[in-house]
C-alpha cells in the first residue's frame, strides 16, 4: 500500500493542502482546507483485490519483449 501525506499549509492568502509538493486551490480557513483534503484523500483511495495483481503479472509475463 502506498502512503500519501496531505499537509495543510498557508497559501495565497488562505489555506491549502499539499500532496507531493503540489498545492490545492486556496480555502478561506484551515478547517475548510482540512475538509477538502479529507475528501480528496477519500476519493483517491483505491482497493484492488489481490487476484487483479496476479492477473496483471500473468499478462506482463506473457508479453513479448
């Protein structure tokens, strides 16, 4: 599993969240930026069953070089 950290920071006269050095839009308050970061994190969560990884590995193994 990949770990992603969202940080709430002051930005452009307001508050924003950053992910991997990329800023979100500015929000009027820390609380609003935190809510937006939590929403973004929830939208970016992906759950893939292990069998899908095995299928992908099999496809790659059969691919011509």
